[in-house]
């Protein structure tokens, strides 16, 4: 059921592969779509880090670890495909990824995407390549970088995403996903603040957001 839910959330973006009236060429369309799909998989990873969700998955004999690896694998593919295809389609040099143009709003919001990519790579490298080589606390703190990374992605896409700004229903859907993420982050912040200020017994109402 959970895999069907994930598929349904990315289905609106997959359907855009058939649209040829906005971006000419499959490469240009897939460059946009891959970034959107990668962001949705990132969102799922964050949501499924909730303790109550992990417990629910266990009830249905679904391994949260396997699910996390599944989304991390395909999420990495889609997220990295986005900037690579953008470089190829628009004929940019590799330096485009490292030297932002902040002279206009478009360049600033593109830089949001770059920053999100850098943060995401820190998280991915710490988990996929260095998990057994760094202390647990450091790994955990690096994992928190996924929160600002995803926030930057939502802003980046809604400001400069060609497809989101061409199809209003898709834009509203993206804003809805961003709202879901914002609510989840607020609830987790409330849990962290509550657990720091009060005893663990008083924080029990927020345990499922840990």
C-alpha cells in the first residue's frame, strides 16, 4: 500500500512526459520532471522518519529500512539527473553548478536549487559512503540538513520551474506538498522544543514526530 501511495504522489509529474507543448525535446522535459520526482521522494523520506509511521509499517511487516533505502536509491537517481540534464540540454559548463549568478531573481532562485543539491549530497555521502566511518551523532546531525535542503527545493521549483509555472493545477499540487512538509516540520520542532523544556512524560504527546 505504501508503495502505491508513493507512486500516486509522483504520478502527476510522470504524466507530464507526454506533454510536448511546453518544453521541446524529451531531455528538457525529463530534466524538469526528474527534479520534481526526486523532491517528492525526499519528502517521503522525511515523512517516514516519523516514529509513528515506522511503527505502523512494522505492523504491516514493511521494513522501514528497506523502504528508506528504496527511496534513497531512486531519489538519488532523479535528483542527480536533474542538474546533469539541465547542463546538457542548455549547454552550460560544469562551472555553472559552482558559480551562481546572483544579479537577478532568476539566478538567486536557481542558486537555491544549487544549495539544496549541496546539502543533499552531504546527507547522501554521510549515509551511503561514510555511515560506518563517522560517529552516530555526527551522522544524525548531518541528516538534519535534509530539512533545509527540501525547503530550498520547494522554493526553487515554484519560482523557476517551467512546468510548475505553466500548469496551474500542478503548481497548486506542489504548494500542497510544500504545506504538508511545513506542517510536519513545525510538529517536529514543537516536539524538540517540548522535549527540551519539559520532562519526557510531558513530551509523550509528541513522541510520534520524533
